[in-house]
């Protein structure tokens, strides 16, 4: 994989807790936003925005499996301020709400 894409992914992972826009990611790896989008799509098959969303949901899944954080705390830790938006995206991606997923993992969280 292109090292600039690797660097962009590392930057996204290090900054999952905050909102990022493609311009910031591109600046971090010294590319124009258009070039980053093109290179990222070619290397990963996804846009930077979509890839970052997947990283956020994967981190949320890990947190729900390994911690006792509430759904609201998990959403905040991955940079999503809208709990309802987080719940909807998580359910669409994993087929269960975050709270239900945590219950299946043996963890319990409070309601959003």
C-alpha cells in the first residue's frame, strides 16, 4: 500500500476522537484533497470519509466488547456527537444496536 495512504490511515486512527475533514487528512500527508481521495480510492477501494467511518465503527465495536463504557461514552470516544446517529450507523453496520451488541458480548451499557 502507498505509504501516504498508510500515513493517512494512521492519522485517522490517532484522531478518531475528533471530527476530521478530508482537507485536514490531506494536509497531514502533504497531498491535495483531490489527490488524497484519488489515491485512497485506488489503494483501499473506499473514500477517506467512508474508510474513517469504518474505523470509527470498528473502534466502537472493540470498546463495546472490552469496556463498560456507556453508548454515549463510546460515541464520544470515536468523535461522534450525535448518539442517535451513532446508534443508527452501528445498527446498520453490525445488525444490532450498540447496547444490544454489548449485551451479547457479556458487557452491559446504559441506554443512550
